C-alpha cells in the first residue's frame, strides 16, 4: 500500500536547505536556473503570465527577474515552509506564492503563457496526473526538467533505514527516471502538442564546488564525474521537455 512518506519536505524542509540560500543570493544560481532563463528568454514577451510549479523558496523567481523585474510570476508549492519564506522574502516584489499541489491544481488559477516545473517530477510516485495538470494550465509553453533516459527505472533514496509495519520506508524521496518515449507517448495521448527534448547544460566546476561545500551537510548532493551528474550512487540523466500546444 502506497503511503505519503515520500513527501519528506512536509516533515523536514531542511532536506532542501539550499533553496533558501539560493532565493536570498547567499548561494550561486543553480545551473538549471541559468538554462531556464535562456529557455524562457527565447519565448518571453513582456506581460506574459508565468507559473512555477514546485517553486520551493523562490530561487527560480530570483533568476527570472533578471529577464524582467516586473515579470508576472506565480509560484506554487505544497510545502508550507517554502511558501511562507518566499512570501516574506519577496514581499516587496510583484511575485506571488501560493500553497498548492501539482496533483490537484486549482481551476481558479486559469492558464499561463509559460509554465515550468523543475526538478520535481522525478520525486513523485507517478508523472501522469502531474504532467496532465501542467499542460491544462499551459497556454503557450511548458518547460519540464526531470530525469529522462533511454529506459525507465524507478528508485527511492532513503534518508534513514527505518521501515513501517508494511515494510515501507518512512523517510525517502523518489528518484525516478522515465524514458522519453514513455513521456512523449503520454503527452501525445492528451492532445496535439509539440514535444522537444532539450539537453541539460551545466558547468561542472560550479556543481563540484558546491558539492565540496555541502557533501557533509546534506544528503545526496550532486557532483560531476566525467560528463555525468551523480547524486549519491545514482547517475542523474537530466533533460528538459519543451512542450507547446499545436
């Protein structure tokens, strides 16, 4: 029987302690944030509404504001601590942050010109409802960054070796990799969409510098060996999906 133990952020938001430091600028911009800015800038027109699903403490907003300080941005996250922090820290900006769940996005949100969801899908028990919900609120472009490989493989990263009476781990996150064929096939089943696979771009030196600073402070910090990003003992095959209605 599936449990909600994977929502570890609800009980321990410190598992992503770096998100606060990125939002305030105490830590450098994520490599994925830099690429997101490039992807958005290519299609952005002032006045476009932007939705960030899984916004954490607002670090992606900090990056997008370099495109347009008055960017019409809404961030949604299911972790209350992140949303409260973002609303307080960015209270004098035009950004808004709401508590919301990717499995149940409110119809009252309406549609957005640009929707993005970075580094979240891999941590969910399934991708189907979340991606369908993302595309329902997408008017023009949807950018999704997650683990995409030639084959699908499902895995869990355990923060402790504790299990409940049903032998389910009590503190873990999913680290699921899906094949591009599986993801594209599902998106195609939802309607007429252009689906583009975009390579992940990163500076290995920047990632490894942060790994050295945080490897003893936080679990599963990413490092780069060769051309591979590795978290714990797993190779992370990051890719982007660029999806747009036809």
